[in-house]
């Protein structure tokens, strides 16, 4: 198995923090599946370059509401 080519990436490891609001898309609450799918595809494309990814996903607004 050939290791992925990370020469195209500036960093070999990244941490990505995604807020719950980013996952809502244009909706006022909850998760917007097309937005979640788009983000997942973008993360996968970076991972496919051989970059190690740590993800921190927020969601307090889902449990507390946006005003919480």
C-alpha cells in the first residue's frame, strides 16, 4: 500500500472546529443534511491527501437553542 502524497498539503495535521450554526445551513435550527454532506465531502478530500484531521463539532445551540 502506497502512503498518500502529502506534498500538496501545507500541513500534515489539522484541527477543524465546526460550530453547530455552520451545520444548520440556512435553517434556523437542527442539522441541514445537504450542508453536513458538503462539509463531509470537503473533509474527505483533505483526508484523501493524507492529512490527519481532528474535528471538534459544536452543537450547544441544538440543545440550548440559539439564544442559550
